[in-house]
């Protein structure tokens, strides 16, 4: 059976990284278990967006079981989706509030107030539109996981910010980790194209400066987990 999700390979500083798009469901793992086992068995390690520090889905738990069986470490390359989902909803809410400026009554309709409302509406519409076009609605409504998600005008904590962090950590890992062979990075399928674009175009990652609030509350270090003494343990933070 041909694997149904997008898989892109990129060579970074001597390391071959396989960006493997997945659906974060346990039954998706079982349906394509042979493919995932092959990816893991031929690699010295696993890159993941979720793992032993707090599994959020059955797929990642199954991947960890195979890693445990084969003695492979798991490297977490970004801070996960929970906090960013909250930030994405906050962005949507703020955008909605600002976009509704014209609908709120005001006793003062001077030119200055009119202009301020206009700017608020434009900014709010931008924040809402940017967020909505980069979340799971793309996959559910358009049904196309190949949508390009590296647009320099996009601003979104749920997907775009995490893509930038993942690309930078892959780049950093390739320089500091002594790994050989192809490393699979199991990620939600909507992330594949964006991460790949940021890997190929490092200059685009400068947009991370706009995500300063996210950086303040996120753990963007590379965390290495190994299975020791019947438990997954954090053994290195880079």
C-alpha cells in the first residue's frame, strides 16, 4: 500500500531528514505500521513534535513504543501544539474584536476616530484571515495538505511559528548531533510543506522576530529522551 501522506526529504549539513506527514490517530499508525517501523529501524534516532514529555495523541504513543523496542532516542524539536492552539484562538479573538470596530457605536465620529476604526478593522481582518488560513480548516475544507504555508505575510501561532522553530531546530540538530543516516521527523501533514520551505530558505526564518511573545512562553530547545529503567527520561537539552 502506498503511503498516503506527503513525505519530503532534505539534506541539512550532512544529515538526511525525512519530513513524514501523519495523522495523529492511533488507527492511522496501525494502518501504516510497516511503513513507520521501516522508517524507524533504518534510522539512529527519531525526530518528533510530540513525545514522552506529555503524549497528546495515540499516534505518538505508538511511535514511542517502536522506539523503545528498537532502542532509538526521541528528539522533540518544538514545543507542541497545546499552548499554540490557545495563542491561535487568542489571535482569532483579538482579530475579531478589532475587525468589529466599525460595528461599535461611538459618539465621536471625527476623522481621527474614523481612521483609527479603519486601521483596527484592517488589522483585525488580517489577524483573523491569517489565522484561519493556516489551521486545520485548510485540510478539512480544501482537503489539500500540499497548500504552501511559508507565505511571508502569514502570522499564525498554530502552524507557521511551529514550522519556523522546527526548521531552525533541524538545522541546529544537524550541526551539533552526531547522527548518520536518514532521520524521520513525524509531523502533522499540514506542517510538511512549510518546514521544507523554511529549511530551503533560511532567510524566511527571520520572520521569527515577529513571534517574540510565543518565544517567551515556549520551550524551543531540542530535548532528547531515552528509555531507561522502564521509563522515558530526558537525558539532554540542547
